[in-house]
């Protein structure tokens, strides 16, 4: 009834006559409701002052702690064609085990004895290098012999030149003596001739003096000829000395030229040997690459290129492998506004997909099914999804992560920050404010020490 009319029905009709009216009017529901509201308000006020841990939530994946433990693909460094498979998907392989065998598809490497023939070429060229070295040593010995011979020949020519000069000096003295004798003979002849004219000397004596004068003149001419010949001998000795020097300079220069030619040929042969050795190593290494082996212990995940006779390019992924030994980690992502709140070594709670959990993000102590982790790396450059990547490792002080956990599984992360009252957290959420700027205790202690 709306009681719109001025005629009140309850004054004319007593509702207590009815059973339902008795139940309704005799019990005091309003008093109980007021007590309930009062109790609820008190409880709500108490709850508002309970501590709440601010947190940063994120989604990520299970990965490995180090890059060499993550799933990888095996490529071939050379192009080729698949000839034989030695494993199946799911097989366990050890490091160095052969996974498949390939063959060459380039005509430059079709020769099966390419490595052996290159080795024979290296031996032949090495012998050539040794021959050039022997030739160089022989030329050096020849140059030393020519220089020694040049010294001896030069000394011989110098001695002959010295003898010629001494003979010139001797002939010059003899020439002066002959000139003196001629002068004396002329004086004597003139004196005898004057005496003969005066009648004091006989004609016989004049003729004897004339004969002696002629003899001295002849000796003078002969001595002049000897003196000129001696001077010619000196000139000839000097010419011979110059000829010897020129001859041996030419011989030594020619031998040195042959020596340099042998050295140049030897260097060229050594360069060819080095080139052939490089090719030999490359061919040997290339022949080893015809067998694709496992880089580490692990399980064969998937054959990316299958079949027999299928060709592929260098660097193309052939098969995927998962390392057998790995340390689990979780990579998660946080918004840029929350990045300053995350620090190395900070504790994080992780919930893995497939492991049921009861999570109270603000009350980690009453959460169930989460596992402890700590921050080990923070990416300094933003990822393609607009967030920053955080790497988490298991917390050794917490319970161990599940053994059946596999790389690639999903995970939800909760990074624990500062403890605040619930009313403050509700007020922050309603206003859209970020969490309080948080510094871990280790960083605060470091600053205080400084």
C-alpha cells in the first residue's frame, strides 16, 4: 500500500490479526540492521588501515638465464644438399654427434681428392721455395768470392802501378845522368877541339871525344825512350786498375741482380705456398662442414628442412635443438612509468601457467601457488611492445621452481614495492597516481655509508 490517501488503513484494520502481520510487526528488523551497518563500518575502517604492499604486475615467458642455454637452430655455413639424416625429432644428442650429412652443390668443390691434391701442390711449391733459398745462398757465396777476388786483383794491379811509378823514377834518374854525361862529353869535345885547333891535341884525340859524345847522345835518346815507356807503363797500370774495378763491379752487380731475382722468386713461391696452405685449410674445414654436428648436449626439437636431396643456402636454419642443461628464468615487461621502481636484486613473485594459485597481490604472505624470484637484469632500451624487459632468476631463499616447468611457458609476475595503508592505495588508484617512488634497503644503506 502506498498510503497516498488521508484515510489510513492500518488505523481501521489491525494487521496483527493476520499471521504474517504478527511476524512482521513483532520483530525489530531495523535495530539488527543498524547493528550490522555499525559492525560493517567498524570492520571497513579497520581494513582501511591494514598494510597493503604496492606492486607492479606484468606478463612474461619462461626463458633461460644465459643466452647459450636457450632454444636455437643449427645452420650450415656452406650451401649444400641433404644426403642422410642420423637423428629423429625428440632424440637426445651429445655435443659433437652427427645430425645429418650434406653434399656440395658448387662445381668448384666436386673433386673428392681436392684436399690431397692441394697438399701435393703445397709440397711442390715448398720444394721450389727451398731451391730458391739454395740459389740465394749460392749467389751470396759467389758475390763473396768475387769481392775477395776483386780485392786480390786490385792489390796486384796497385803493386804493378807502384812498380811502374818506381821504374819511372829510376828512368828519370838515369835520364838525368845521361843528360849530365852528354853535357860533360860536349864540354870535353869542345875543349879538345879548341886545343886541336891551337895545335896542342892530335886529331886522333878529337875523334875519340867525338865518338864518346855520340855515344852519350845515343844513351840519352835511349834513356828518354825508357823513361817514356815507363810513363806508359804507369798509365797502363792505372788503366788496368780501373778496368779491374769496372769488371768486378759489373760481375758483382750482375750476381746481386741474380740474387735479388732469386729472392723475389722465392718470396713469390712462399706467397703461393701460403695461399695454397690457406686453401688447404679452407678445403679441409669445408670437408668437415659436410657433417652437421650438435653444438651442445640437447634434444632435437624440429627438422626445419626435411627430406633427402633438398638443397639449401648457407646460413639457412636446418634443425632446432633445445639444450639439455639450462637454468630457468622469467622475462617480463613493465611499463615505462614503473621502470624507476624496479632495481637489481629486488624480490618478485611469479605465477606460472598450469600451476593453480590463489594470489593477493597486496598480501604476498597469504598468497598461495606463487614462487620467489629476483631481478638480475633490466633492459635499458624499450622493446617493440612499448615496455621494458626485465629478467628474473629463481630466489635461492624461497621454494624451488617446479621441475616440470618448460621454456616458453607463460608467467605472471608481481614485483613487491613499499607497504602502504589500504585507504592510501585506494586513493592512489582512484586518482590514477603511480606507486610511491621506491628505493630498496640495500641502495639506502649504500647512500648512508657514503
